[in-house]
C-alpha cells in the first residue's frame, strides 16, 4: 500500500523539478522573475499592455489549458501503457521546453514581426511557471472526463479567447508559423 501512495508523489516531485529547472533556465536566460512593475497580480486582462504575460493569469492562460488537453491526448496515444504520472511528466517537460523556446530572442522577435504582439517582450518567470500550471490543469481535466468533453472544452476556450481578445492558441500558432495579413489586420481591429 505504501508503494502505491508514494508513486504519485514521485511523479509530482518530478513535475515540480521540471518546473524549477524551467524557472532556473529562464532566469539564466535573463528573463525577469516578476513583472517589472514590481507587483504580481492574480489576473491581468489588458492584452496590449507592457504587463501582458507578466502576471499569474491573463487571456493566454486558456491556451495553456488547451495545451494540457492536447498533451493528454498526445501522450495517451504515444504512450498508452505509461502510468498517468509519466504522461503528466512528459507533458510538463514539453510545456517547459515550449516556455523556454518561446522566451528566446528569436521567437520573441518573430511574435513582434508576425503577430499582433508588437510590444511583446517575453514572459516573466512567474507567468511561465503559471502557464505550466494551467497546462497541468488542462491535462488533469482531460484525464478525468470523456474525450468529447475535452474537445468541447478546448473549442469553447478557443472561441472565448477569440471573441474577447481576437487571439487564441490556433491563431497564435498560425500567425507564428505562417502569418496571414488579413488575420493580423482583424486582430489589430482593422478588419471589422
């Protein structure tokens, strides 16, 4: 019985270690620990501001929940026999890798050039750690609900973000990889 209780704790500690390693790498890359404004807010809803991606949650948090839904499906398909904790760790490592890559000068500049994020300077470390946490929430949710609920929830989160801020995970990836001028104009409020 003790081994069964300890196993989930080991996976949890491994995920925590991944988060700490990610934070350490981001700090070594020169990322700011918290918003340069000097505070840490639970929520910051102004997308086109210097404080976007600097606090615990913002309008991009739903996209990280969607990451979790997608990563759960991905690792369930790729490693169906792996324990849930191992798949959770794989998802955390993938999210941590993305947070590190997303905060490289190359990707930050790409966001500025290709998306509506003209003044984007990258994430604070607290925001990146929170993003990993939101991914874990999505992953845990997907592990407990039927597939159709995960799909419907992911679509709802994407539509909500698109309606409120004219951006979401789908548009973010599209504009990062293959910018579309009409989408950029619409996101900037130029397309009606």
